[in-house]
C-alpha cells in the first residue's frame, strides 16, 4: 500500500498534517499512534501465542 504513495506523496501528507494539526500537536499524535500500534502488535502476538498453545495441547 505505501509503495504506491512514493516519497512526494509522503511529503505532501506530512505538510498537510503540519498545516492541519500544527507543529505542537504532531509529536503528540505520533507518540499516540506509536503506542497504539505497539499495543495492537502485542495483543495480536498474545492471541497467536494462545492459539498456538491450544493447538500444542490438543496434540
């Protein structure tokens, strides 16, 4: 998905985000996004680990 955007598209998105949110809000938004992605990744890993444990216990 991101491969079709390209560098000019990413720069345009960043400029628009800077105009819309302002320079003070962007770090906060980035931090919140990073924490959300990290939490989602950990939850997904926990679910797959539980599923693998259940499969191993059935064997």
